[in-house]
C-alpha cells in the first residue's frame, strides 16, 4: 500500500451456522419499522444493533435495510455514513506493521496523519525474536493503541489494520524486506498468527481490531512491481507462498487479505480467484478482502488487463475482493464503475449482496453497532504510549538484537570503562515508511552513556562547505528550525555554510546543515532546496544527492526518488546557483561547479575518539527511506562505501572494535566478519533502540535474537530477483547449497549450551501421527540466558527434490547457569507432507527423516532418525488429463494465465521445456494437448532428457489469440516408464494434455 500516504505532495463467508437458525433469529427478533426519518430511539431497536443476536442474523437484518445505492457506496475504502439508519462513516486501513503508524484523513482530503504511539522494532526485527508469545503481546498493545486512536477520531483512525505483512523474505534485496518476518513459511506463519491474535483480542464474536494480511501473494520485488509476473509452480505455491497466509486465517488471527500489485502466473493478483476461493476455505469466519492502493486502476492502466473500469471492477468483485482502495477519498469513480457494470450485466445484485455481507460482518464484529462500541469500546487514548507498552517495546528491541560474532569474549563490555561511540547512526534514530512518529528517542549513544564511565563520540561524517568556483561564494542555509532556501552568499565558511555529509552507498549522500541540524531537500516540490527536514522522508524521497567530481571541482547532483515527478524536467537533475545565488535544478550543462572544502574529516574524528577509548563501538547501517524500501529494491547488499571505510579505520586505530549494524536486511559483511572482534545486528527498533543495544553490549541481557533469513556473502550467490522458483534456483536456506556468511537461525549468546541426546516419543509414526521430541539443554557458562532450540528435518528419499533442511519447530528456553532445561517440540507427520503435483493433493511419503536439532540451520548439535509410514506416490498417469503447470521440472518457461478468470498454463519459448517424471507409457499411442499460439510452432515430445529420443511432435497452428486454445495431437512412440519432456519450438501456451492408447 502506498498511494494514500502523501508527504510534501504538490498542489469466510458467513460463520457456519445452519441457515434455519439464522432465519429463526431474525424472525424472532423485534421487528423495527420506521419511516426514513427514523428517530434515534427507534434506530436503536433495529435487530442489527442487538448484541444478543448472532453475527449472521445482525448482518442479514442490516443488509435487508440497505438500498442498492447504499450497498454500492460501501464498496470503496471510504464508506459513507447512512444517516437514516444511524450508521457512521467507516474507513478501511490503518497502517500498523510495528505499531500504529499512519492513516489518511477523510476530513482533510486524504492528508496523512502520523500516530505518535509506541513504535516497536521493524517487522524483520520482530522476526528475529523467534518469540510468538512476545509477538502476541506486541499485537495486543497495537490493538489497544488502535482502539485508543479510534476513540478519539473514528473517521481518521479505522480499526481495520493493514498488517501484518506475511510475504516471505525470499530475496534479501527486496526493498520491503523490513516489512516481513522471515524467509521461512513456518516461522512467518507462527509470528503472524501471534501478532494477529494479539490485535484481534482472541474473541471469535468480537474484534479489538481487524488485521489484514499483506500482500497476497508471491510479492517480493519492487522493480516494475505492477507489471511483473511471479511465476509460481504448484509446489512453491502450496509449500511456501501460501503457508503464512493460511496459518493465521485458519487460526482466526486475521480477518482478510490485501491483494498485491504484481501479477501471479500472468494474472493480476487484484483479481486472483483465490480471494473468493481457497483463501476463504481456510477460515471459519467471514473474511473481508481489500485491494492494495490504486490497484483497481492498474487493471486498465499499467497492466492493460481489462478494457475499462466497469469490466475491471466487476472482475475484482467476482474474484472475491470486497473493497476498492483507489482514487484516495474519491469514491465516485468506483461507485459509477460498479453501477455501469450492473447495467451492462457484468455484475448481478447478488454479487453486490455477497460482497456487502463480508463488509458488514467485519463491522458487526468490531462492535460498531453494539451499545458503547462492544467489549473493546471502553478503550481510550490513555492506552497509547503507556509505560507498559514502552517496557514491552524495550523487551522486543532487546530480544531482536542478534550477536553475529564475538571473538575471544570481546563482548560484553565492562561497565565504567571509556567507550568511543562513533558512526552515522550512533546518535540518531530513524523511522521508516510504515513507522509512527517516535514519542521520544534513546539513541545508541544515549544508552551507552548510561553505562560507560566516559564516552568519546563522532558521527564519522565529513563536515564540508561548497563554494561556487566562479564567484567564491559559499552555499548557506537558514539557522532556525524552519531552515531557509539554500543560496550562495557568504564569502567565508561560517556556521551557515557548513554541512555534514552522510554516505548511504553507491554515491548517494545526504547533507545535514550544521546551522540548524536539518537535512537538505527539495523545497515544497519546486526547483529550489532548503535545510528544513528532520530526516529523509516521504513517498518521493527528496533529500538525496551525489557529489560528482569533475574538472577539479564537484557537481552537486540531485538524486531523489522520482526526481522527474509531475512537472519537473527529467534532464534537470543537477544544481546551479542563479544570479541571485538561489540553488535550483538545472541540466548538467548548466550546473555550477563547486569547490568542496573539507572542514573536518569524519574518519579522522572517529579515529581520534577510538584511540582515546578502551573500546570503540561503530554504529553503521541504513537509512530506511533510502537504502531499499517500498518501490525500490536494493541493487547492492554491501555497507555504504564510506561506512565501510570508517569501520576499517576505527578497527585499525583500536583493536577492541565492536560493529553495530542497524538496518533492515542482510548485509555482506565479509571484511567485518574476518577482521572485527564483535558484530551485533539490530533492526531500526524504535524509541528504545539505545537502551536495548546498551543492555546487550554491557551484558545486562544476553543476546538471544536469531536471524530470520540467510545472510549471503555476495549478490552473486543469488539468482535474478524475479526468479520465484525457489526449488529450481536453490533459493533460501531451504534449498541453498552454498556456504552463507550467516545462516538462517544464527545468533550467538554470552554463555554456552550443551544439547543432550534427544528423546523421541516414538521412532516411527504414521501419516496422521505425532511425535514429541524432548531435548535437554544445559547452560555450561556463567550467565543466565535464553536459547532458541530449533528442529529441522531432512527427508532422505522422495519422488521429488526435497529441501536441504526445513524448520519444523522451535522453542525459546531460559536456562540458569549450570542448570538444564528441556525443550519439547511436537512434530506432526502431516507437517512433513509435500504437494503431490501428480494428483493435486498433499501426500506424506513413506520415508526416513533425519531430525536435526541445534542452534541454527547449520549449527546442528544433535540428530535423530524418524521413520514415517506414509504412501508411495504412484507413477505418473498421463492417461488422465494432466495440467501442464503440474510439471516436475522446467527450464525457461513461465506460468501464465489460462484465462482471465482462473487457471494456470505454461508459457514456453524456443528450447524451453517442462518435464513429467516417471510416467507409465506402456499403452501410450497418442498425445493430445490444448495449446494456444499466435504463430505456428511445434512442441516436441522427448524421453528422459530435453534432448532425448524424439517420441512425437505436436504441430501447433496459429490459434489467433493467446487465450484461444485448440486440441493438437501427435502419435508417440514410447514403451515402459519414462520421464516425458515437452520441448517448445517457439512461443506457445500449453494448458493440459493427455496420453491415450
């Protein structure tokens, strides 16, 4: 979601009750008829306001009272009031990924209002806690604060919360990495379920707030995100991408999904049939699904999937998506399109009724129509930023801190010593796109000062002045908090001309004015610049620059995101000083050449501080609005070049160097791992970041965070970011065969643990059985600490390619020094099932599984063996109609939409292929396939290899359209059991095929 937040923008169905009981409840309820101008007293008597009735009965009553126009009005994000029934306005969507963040104000034209409540660690940080009970407490606090804000202004702060994000962190370059929990489906599903349960309050009939899962599905790239298609084969879909959506919905820990911007197998996710199909089948409660912001318009715009908005909006509703998040606060376009769709027969009134039922069900469960707002209606603004929530935020910030390296006991630090705290993130806290405003700040420097004897500090940033090489005049900014438009003027480098340069990598820097401590950015969306920003911010980040060396001087290049937005000339990306000194955007040819004077060296200052201290703590990392974020994937996983140089210089100056990496994603810390004694990682963890870091650095808490995703050594370890076939491309810890920098689940402690021999409740189990694994864990060190005991499995033999290892359970245990605690992990045989593409169902194979128990996915301390008595998947029966998408292996193909409504097909190009393993061809004589192609081509049938024996050739004619399928047949020569390869000679779509005798 993005388009409803604007910063510095220019001028399940019904719950399962027998229908007879529902109807009886309505009939038995007091009949309340009033004239249109009903009195308030009469309106209170309507059955839909009777909390003693069931949800379904109340929904039926209210639905029956609405006119068709009123029903249609409820389909937009901003649902209007219905005064004749005493119904208030209702707005979907308050952002709440790690605390109540922001919402759009219907009374101010959709302007953004940012919450100033408790900001918990970023979602990826919460993922690093590996602590579902903690996530439940965090979710409960977020639900309380959402209620608190709602009590103050229900038009602004809606109770449908767009959180959590459960997209799996498949690729660490994804710009939105900070929003997800983990690359693992089980860990993500458990954390999302806990967070969602906390938000809902856990009452099946009443909701504290209504969490919505984002973004369905396979949404893990920002590059061309509304035009790229995620090609997701059935096994990846079922075993990976769907899992973290299914788990919270099945546990009633979420109330719906938000569809994603991307296409999935060629079909825009905005019209995925899953929304009205399999997604609703997972939940016992009625779901209320929403589009992402602006996505309905993409269907006729960037995606060009439908010819006009009535067709698109009809498809959205038919697919099972209930609410249109589009056109900001202007609902008229949606209302008019839906009415046109009804007039053209694209929709029926029954489609509207079905959708409105979903909407009303949520509103009833939220207590909107209950006296006093229901059981959660008494929560007030006093619930926001309470001492209890601050303490919880500190606990979460501490638990998510991961000790990546600790050589020879470099940590913890001794209290009372002299510490140098240096680096660009040492004395600041940054928020991200989905953060609320921090009500207070404890920076790393603040936290360390409370425990160190003395502190020396430097941000490690060069302080510079830029002088017009022709006029000799320096760039100057304003001195008060509001700053001023930048101009050249002073002829000496006084305080107004000095700027601190912060390096964010790949040449991008920000400039902070020494005159007022504010960051420089474009002023009011014009061509000028001012020192008036607290930090880089907004959807269109306007505070980014590059200093390009040229002809003995420097050109100042504006590098803000969407630099050519609206009226700006895309060629004007450089800065020139006008005759009056005002800095404006200009072309490179017009740009002013500046002389850069380094008034003080950040590295030199940091080195001086490091040399004077017992220990140097270097705090480096990311700026969340710059280094990868929504709509911008990372193109490098390295530390910023200037930050890396700073770390190396400090390490050379003081061998007792600790690096703290504060960012939102894995980083290639190869030099640091080889050369720095100790390394800690934290996400941007909110107001309590400094306290949490200090408590770990000084040993008040033993670090217990564990990495929720693999940290690779290089971008070269990863395939293309658009490759979603994690099985084929060996993605994530599940299939990766290389040696990572830090493994999934990695995290060190200040103590040591010995794992005893695991005890299994049984060494064999049936396909429906459960085994309990008990593991004694002894603290062999001198500090009390938490250990996260992790259980992985590996299936030794299988019909298909299996993960190298897969997380099956984990438990956080607290162990006192010298004591032993027992971790007890339950493993269901059904959890070991794979998606059998030969029959389109789950299957538990008859196989031996290695049980791998340890402290990370590669730090395995104990092993056991489990025999699983499942089934043997039979040979492929190609005499039945086989969907091409149910292949076993592929090369070069993409999954595409069979039709615009439903179904997947395989899109092939020259020399691409799909294979079907172990097919019984003893009676095979003819292969018939349904194919579509806009030009004549061929599909060869080959045996055992892509270039194996030719068994037949399908001569595919031009069918005239990619959705126009035609049956094409060929005789085949084959006997026995073979792997069948279908090799494309050119572009074609293959839907289904069968082999007959």
